[in-house]
C-alpha cells in the first residue's frame, strides 16, 4: 500500500495565488479564496487522496474552478486568462451578415410545381 501523503503542490484545483472573493456552488457561501482548505481523505480502497475544499463546516464543495468559482465575472487567472466566456448574442460575430441579409441563394432556381405523383 502506498503510504505517501498527498500534497497540494501542482493540484490543478488549488486556490489562486492572489486571493479573490469566491462562491461555493454547494453551500452558496462567499468568502476569500485564501480560506480554501487542503484536506486529505482515505477512500474505501484505502488510498489517501487530497482535495482543495470549501472551508464552510458541513459543505462538500471542492476545487477552485470546479465547485468554487470567483464572484468577479472579469476574474483573470495567474496567467492573465479570463475564467468566464461570454455567450451574449450581441458579442458573437460567428455569422456572415451577407448570407443572412443578402441575396436569396435560391433566386433563379426553377422549382417544378407539377402534379406528378411521387414514385414511392
């Protein structure tokens, strides 16, 4: 059995280097991210695993960016990347306005509207 104690070093769900206000999805509480706790638990298989957890008693929220999120929608991580992506329609330019508002792509195509029976 592995007796190595898990450590928080390199865990991808650790709190940010610079403390920020966060919100836990499980308990709904807001607090400074420096309060997020490293806890080690023994699983049923006997292995020990470490987790970054919500500090509120009785809450099982775990992981910055998983159950625990910054309250600031403009929050940037340690590398300067935005955590949130906007899905506002007014900001999306994924369509070609010419196709939407330009010429009719079916213009000039003759559609036979005869009374022929469908062969099936």
